[in-house]
């Protein structure tokens, strides 16, 4: 698509002025913004920003949840030839310093008082930050800071400016070309400072259009935008594809109302990382365990039918008449009401990406009639690299290369990608750019994998994380920590896992329980607990998790390449891993190296043969205070299995 974001906005406003572009829930009521109204807001905000001094090529930071005002601000910024840089709204103030200074940011447009406070806190470290504009004025009446103003004031001033200069907006839009920089996204920074990934209008819109064409998306789709706009996955689905297709983007009132809003909207096109699908299923199973005996019996009976028949029906394969009838009855009694409860009654296409999804979890959704598929991509590839075609959906692959994409493997097994959606560069970081983009235009993904006989891509792990065991009976065996961790996380009782083993004689793991799922399990057994730390240390909970670990080991024993990665010892951590404590990235990826250093005493205990270890850990609370959590953690040996020889 050889165009720009603002030009697409103008096209939609011209062709379908009164069609809804966005909806936002405010005080329990859905407010609609039409394409004509969106264009008018964008024109006025652009005029206001121009008057404040925003110029072509400059960066403007946007921090907040999905809001029509913030989307309009990004479009206004692009219309002026400046570059929006969305940052994570849940990032602590200190995490914003590097991106703002790295991109020489003078303008920050933020959602509310919380984000204003962050900007004011870091202003001494970011002296160039001249203007802080806020969308929601609540709590800010008595603030008196230079450069602090409401977005509505800027918009009102811009409306006057546009009246006096009626051709200004169109002239600015006409200056842009598709190869100009459109946006910058900062990576999660698992190792060192985050990197600014620079994308053009063409790279983002080309991939958005390819994805839309692949799944036959139209302007009639309904999307719920509830993930951080700073994550390129949300940005592609609710911004780039929104403008490419012209469908409706719905913004929930708050993070706490997402489930209610999901049911009210009934999206037709849905995207979420596996943890969201896991959370939804966990809540369903908890509610089902609390239901009456007859209801439970009916649920489990028809779910057995769904597991046997559902995926085949979804893939268009032949199914016997009796099974079809049973499934149809199950659809009336169980699957239909369940889809409605989840908010998926109208979903035509649902995607998951970012992490591996458990086969059982994946099959569950497809078995009840939800067309859940996987995709493969990254910030640097503008998301769409591989997609799963309908009727070719499998839990263990991420699909086939989509239009315009070439894939090859390096000698080390690294996946290399060539695509029209590749990043232009890492901002102010030519060394890092040269490391991932070679002279022939191949992007080095850092992921290890292979293409199977059917042409589907299968991911094993990050190349840098794939290691070897050293010493012991499995000396030299391959160790893929993420692969092992994902297998553990496939169990609803396990929320996070961190596996160690590279350069060691065996694999050991630290585990976070899922507090809701395990708490419900404990309550149904009359097992009292006083909080996360207490529950995590219960012998009964250890026995439950040990069963999960040993099932993973049995599964790994059947894998010729990774049978040596079976978990020999494990412990359950006394606290949940948290991004605020530096243990996870803002996209909830485990920072394995940091955790290994922070909990070195636990790693030493796992490998030192100890049966318990005392630990004291500093934690950061939501209100910014710090505190200490201490516990004596049990360390348990898990049963391992002899490798299963492949059949001749």
C-alpha cells in the first residue's frame, strides 16, 4: 500500500463520513466517533501542535491506554511529518528517561494525572521536554507547571488556526511520502537499553494490508483495543489495520472493565497473547468447578465431544452424522453459551502471538468453534511474517510465510527473514542495525527453528538461549529453556517458569503458581492459606506442581532432540515475578539472566543438592513503596524418564 496514514484517514472520511471509526466507553456508555469527526479532531490537534512548535522529523511521545484522543494525536503528529513514539503506560517513570532522551523528545501527550506525574518526575533528567499535554484533566486543576496544558485547549487553539489557514492541513499531508518515517517503537530491553525500531508508512501499511487480505478483513469488523498501544501487536491491529480496512476500533473504559466490554462489543476480529487466553480459560474452569453436579456433568460430557469433533469441523474435515448431531446439541447447550460468556460469540478470526500457546489450550478454543490461529512476527518485522491459513491450523507451528516474505535458515538454525515490512533501522544505533540487517536485506530474528515438511515454520527457542548441558549422563544434550518453560506454562496452575541448565549437568526450574487457579484448587479442598507466599509453600501445592513437572518430563522424553532437558529439581518462588521488580519485561517476557543473578542463592541451592533455602527479597508495591518478603523455600526432586526411542 503506497500511501500514508493521514491520507487513509482522509479517504475514509470522504467515502464514509458518518460511519463509526472508533467507540470509547465513558461512564458506562459507548460514545461513537465517526470518520468525519475523527478527521476534524486530527486537523485541529495538528494545527494546535504546529502552533506549539512541533516540526517535521521531530518525535512526540504518547503514553496512555487506547483512547480516540491519543489515536487522533498520533495521526495529527504524522500529518505534520513528525513521528509518534508510543511508550508503555505501566512503565515506571525511570523507564521513560532513556526513550525520551534518545529520541530528543520535546513533546509528550499523556492520558491522565498518573502519566503527568511521571513526566514531571523525570523532567530534571529530560530538560528538553518542553510540552506535556494531557487528555483527562481530572486531578490536574491546581497543577502549575511550564508547558503543561490540556489536549482540549491545544485542539481548540488548533481549530481557530485551521479556520484562519484552511489549506494548511492538506498541504502538510501532501508533503509526506510512503517511505517517510511513520512511527518508532521501543523494544522491551531484555538486555540493556531498549532500541528504537524505526518504521515507515509503507512498512507498517504493507504488512497491515497483507494481513487483512489473508483473512478477508473488511470495514465491517469490530475490534476491541485493550492491550498497550506501545506494543506493536496492538498498534498493528487497532491502528495500521484500522486505517487500512476502515473497521471500528472499540476502547474499553478501563482495564477492569475489559471482560464486560468484550461481551458488549462482541468483536469479530480479536488478538491476544497466550496469557490472556489462559486467563479466560482459567476463569471458566474455576466457575465450572463451582457449578452444580448436573451442570458440571453436562459440561464435561459435551467438552469431550468438542475435543474429539470440534477441531475437525473447524478444519473442514469429514465428521460422522452422529458426531455432527452431538456437536450441534453441544453447541446449543454448552459451546454457544460459553462463547457468549467469553465475549467470542461473533469472532470470525482470533489470533495469538508473542509466546507459544499450549496445545490443550489452543485445541480448547478451536473445539468450541472459535477460529483461533497463531502468527509469527516481531516489532522489527511489523508483525506479519507467518500466518496460519484456515484448515491448516496446528498448535505446534506458527504458519506459512505470508505474501512478500522470504524465509531461510542460517547454518546455526537461526531464522532469517526478508520482507517489505522490515524496520528501516534502530534509531541512532547503526551497530545494532548492522547486527540484524545484513547487506542482502535479510533480518536476523535471533529465533531458532525450522520449516517442516508441510512448509510451516516451527519455533524452538531464542538462538542465544539454546545451550548445551555439560557433564552428567546428558553431556552435550541440547537445552532450550523457553521451550521447557512454555511446556510448564501450558498447565493452568503454572503462571511463570524459569529454567536453568546451560553449561550445567542437569536442568532445574523456578516456578510461579497461578494464584487464582491454585487458590481455587486449594479452596475446593478445604486448604486454608494466608496469601501468595503461604499458598506457594504448601506441601499439597508442591505435590500438584510436581505432577505437572513430571508430565512435562514424560513429554520431553519422547522428543529426540530435547529429552536431555527434563527437569531434575524445582522450587516454587515465594513471590510473583513482576516487571516493576525488573524480573519481566513490559511485554511479560522472563528476564532469565537478571533472575539468575537476583536469585543466585536459589540457583546455587538447586544445584547444590539442598532441600530448602531461606531467601529475603525486596519488592516494589503498586503505590511505589518498597518492602521485604522472606521465606524458606522447599526444593524438590522430580522424576525423570528414559528417552523414548523413535520407531524405526
